[in-house]
């Protein structure tokens, strides 16, 4: 079994090993589908314990006292749960996943995932305004990353595993595998490669199959088949896109301002968010929770324009404040509800002004959802595929694309806002480089440029040590003393010096050798070239030695050497 796993790791080290990554995608999709279903069940159970019916969506039926007390008290308890934790242990959600993919090479910690599951379920079950999809993305990516870490897989494969978990999380939540795939590549990985698509597609399909098989509630959203009546409606679609872009820009502006308070005590931040949500819920109970029951009412045209605009405003304010102040909830679901409210309002206006021209209400609602989601995430392709899959209508793509482009341009061009996740990352001062060179180094295993012709030599060499060196003719010699690796020297230079020195005596002290010494730092065999380069820069060394810890003895096994020059040459040859 160990030999099989070792061979599998070797195949994964090559980013283009399609079959090895396909198996990874299937396993990752099943794992993410199961954890998303478990998270949804946990939300429902918490809500049920709090007296909320209708599958955790019946907050509107609560008495006024509980409308305020439930989110306010729940946020206070969450703050007390977070209070003893270190700041780095409190990170959750999509921002955490994106940040760890770059700063920790895809290694997502178990403690953050457990916090996301417990705290996220408690937050949404007690009525905090947010969505479950962001936590689902974190949980799907985390369970796959933890699986890869447990098996000792190369770090470049952890990126694919996280993408598989992300796609699986979206596919399991909405039953939209195509949207899940594009979301993972567009938002999380921020890169499109043929080798990367195959495992992510398999993960999305398998997660959706798990969700469809085990979920008793069917699809999360049920939107009837829709169709555009006339091209003369396109001005309404353009107006809908402008409205969605404006509201999403307001959302992201509030989100950024709230994130600036991240240095406040966590108990204070959470309690403020819960009290703010509870206060607005006294006037608009639909503010609380996931809001998918309200979304169903909107699709069935059971809300008036005034109510639609009020729900849109309250959901925008409460979710932006809650996410900005750090509550472990997502914003994808709220963006869909905001877009649906605006779509319903524009639909009412269209039916009032041009009743014979306007299409059915669900068309405007679906397009509003796509426009708001696309602007919120800066992910137009994921948004358009989501609406196509939810409505089972390809013909909706043309008007939806117009609205998505209008919303995205309004948000970024007119109001100068970034996507929600980029805004939070920037406020937290977390640099996430996405240039082609960084992407290449992140997905390339350290063995791609590793020189394995390296031997260890003691600091004090004798004449008997020269013959093995001459037979092997190593490129590098790692000088050690009492089991401690000191520095590298080039094999040819060392041999030339040894021939001269040992001809005059029986021993040679390398400390006296007048040859160039290369400073070194260690990296694990699972490392990527990005990790090796970061280690070289952080330790101000010239090369890294690649080690693997022996399972039998626990001692490090030397595999090879990677220099700064070899990494730079690799990048120049492929870009």
C-alpha cells in the first residue's frame, strides 16, 4: 500500500498527469458533497433548537422579542466562542481559502474548518444575515486539503484539491455543476488550464450526484423555464444591470468600511453585527437567515415593489455589516436574494409600463440574480452558467450577459469597487499575486527543477573518501558536521581541490577550502517551486535542499538541490 501511495504521489507531482488528478477529483467531489450536506443539516438543527420552523427559514413567524434577541444573543455567544482563539485561528470563508492557497500553499488547517462548521451553523441557525455557500466553499476545500496533507500529497496537488472542493461545494448547494467548475477556476484558482479542468469537472459532477442522491429537499432553488419575449425588453435588462451594479457597489463599500474595524475586540464586533441585524429584523423579518423562503415568494410574484426594495436594502446593509465585522457567514446567497429583489422590482415596472411586451416575472428575477452575483464576485462566467443551469434555459444567456456586463461595469468602472473578496483581502493587507509567473510556480512541483546528483560529505575528508566521489561525480556536495547540514559546494570544484589537498596529506578540512560555498535552507519534498523561491528569499540563501522525512527512523532523507537560478530559468523558458 505504501508503494502504491508513493507512486501516486510521484504521478501527482506532474501537473499534467490526467488520470491521477481525475481520481483526485472524484474523491474530492464526494467529500465536499458530503460535508456541505452535513453543514446544511447542522444549520437546520440549530434553527430547530431555537424554535425556528420551516426547515430553518421560518424567522418571520417568531415573536418580535425573538426577532431581535435571537440574532443579538447568538452573535454575543459567537463572540465569546471566538474570544480565546488566536487571530489566525478565526479565519473562515472564501477569503481564508484564497489567502491560504497563496500564503500557505494550499494547506488549510483543521481548526479553522471545525470553527467554520460549528460557528457557521450556529450563526445561520440563529438568524444572522448571510449565506451558506461561502462556508460550504471553505468546508469543501478544507476537507480536501486535509485529505491531501494526511496522504502527504505534493502541494501543487493541494491547489487542485481545493478547487475540487470549491466546485463541489457550489454544485452540491445549487445542483449547478458547471457553475461550480467555473466559480472554482474564476474566483479561487484564478487560472484556466486544461489539466486543471478535468479533476474539477469530475468533482462538481460527483458532488452534485451526492447531493441529489442524499438530499431530501430537492434543488435549493426552483426557477421555471423562462424566455425573453422581445428584443425590445433589452433596455429593461440594461436598467436591471445598472441597478444591481449600484446596489452591489454600495454593499462592497459598506463591507470594506466594516472590515476596517477588524482590530476591534471580537465580542464587540459580533455583538454589534447581531444587534444591527436584530434591529432591522423588527421592521423587516425577512432580513434574518438565508432568505431562500423569501426568494421563493419573489419568484412566485408574491411580494409588492415596496416590500422588494425594503428587503433588498435591509439584506444589503445587514449582510455587508455582518461579513465585514467577521461573522462566519457567506455572501453568495444574499447576492442572489438582492438580485432577485431588484429583478422583481424591474419586472413590476416593466409590466406596468409595457404589459404586453414584458416577459414573465421569473425571467427578470433570474437575470437579476445573475447580475448581482457576477458583480459581487467579479465572476461573470460563473454567474451566467448558474442562471442557465437554474432555469434550464440556454436562451436566457443573451439578456443575462447584457445585465451582468452592465452590473460589473457599474460596480468597477462607475463606482471603482473591486469584488467583495478582493476588497476584504486588500483591507486585511493580504497580498494575493495572480500573475502568470506566480501561477506557474504554484502549480509546479519542486522536483521539476531539482538536481538529484547530490551527496553528503563530512567536513573532514580522508583519502578513502575521494574514490566514491570520483565514481559518482556529483553536481553538488552537501557538507555536514555531526549530522548537521552546513552548506553546498559544487562537486567539480570540490574534487579539484581534494586532488591537490589529499596529495599532500591523508585528510582535508573543508573549512579551509578556498571554494565557493552556497548557503542553503530546507524545503519538504511536497513543496512547489513557489514555496522554494519564497524560502530562498525569506532565508536569504542561494539554494534549497529538498528533504523527505523517513517514516522508519524519522531522519531527513536528502533528495536534491534547487537553486534560485534554476527556478528563474524554468520560468523564463515557459513564459
